C-alpha cells in the first residue's frame, strides 16, 4: 500500500497513480481535457461579499467531474471521478502570490483497491474492505465502520466466535498475541467511527496499512514461510 497517493489532489491534466482494480497491473491516468469544474453558488455568493483576495480564496469552492483511464494497453478501463475543489495561494518564481486550483476526489467508480489483497483473502473480508474504500474520501466514519465489519468477517473466517468482537480478539490473543494488538487497534478505530467520533483520513490510512499487514500474516502466512526458509538455510549451511 502507498498511503501518499490517497491524499493527493487531481490536476487539470493529471491524477494520482492509483492502481487499476480490474487488470491489477496498470495505474490510472487522467483522460486529456476531461476535467470540468464549476464554482458553487454558495462560493459565488460569498465572493461577492468580500473584496479581499485571500478571503475570497478561503471561501471559493468548486464541484468537478473527470475521467481517468488505466494505462495498461490491454485493459483501458475508464474511471469516473467527482469531487470538490478550492483555491490556494502559492508563491511564484518572482516571490509574488498566485492562486491555483486544487481538486480533491470524493467518489471514484470503479474504486481502485487501496491495499494489496492476498490471493486467498476471504471473500466477505474483501467485500467489506472494498466498501470501505468506496467511502474513504466521502465519509470517514462510515469507512471506519466498514473496516470493523471486515475485521468481524476475518474472525469468522479464522473460526473465533464469542458474543462480541472484543471477546473474540481476547480469545484469538491466546493463539497469536503479537497480532492481537494490531487487531485491537482496528477495533478501536471501528468503534469510534460507529459512535460518530472524529476519524481522520490519516487514521484510516494507518488502519488500512495495518489490515494489509494482518492479511499477509494471517492468510498468506508470509512470516511462517520466511521462517521455514531461514531454518532450512541454517540447517544446510550453519555451523561451518
């Protein structure tokens, strides 16, 4: 997972290199001249009330739509993107101030995969995480809640059952203590989202990184594979 690309803005002629979920090889590129934006009515109204450029910059908002395309020649899947934009002051080469437009996505369809899924990832876990991806920009609390549901589904897959998620994680801790703190962190975030507490974009990105790591360890069992290979090399070449 590359957290940085999910915080980047869209330019008039470029978009972040999000991974294509269809071919799982290519990355997205903005279709030339496809970005269309309009200033919102509320923004225009506030702009008429102020003659100060910096005040106008703070209150200016746009709505935009754009198209992106997978750059893989055998795929070329199209993606519809919409969201909001604003103005930000930037310093030019001569030390003056210019105002540039920045556009931030709220919805992308199809939504790119934000993490790498193991080949044997449980379907219900994958479905809930993809539902979390779909609202990542639009509703942080809903995204956190979907991550929690995905965690519940992961416990179902592993076969850990109890009246509530906290108890399930305590049972799981008896088998895998080192992984439980990561799962508990996901649970706490999910609880906060469910109860309407403030959840930030950075919090969600951290949670998705943790979930990706958890899936790699619990589903792919990558550490077990590496440990086995380490032992074989040690037995073959050690103590010489």
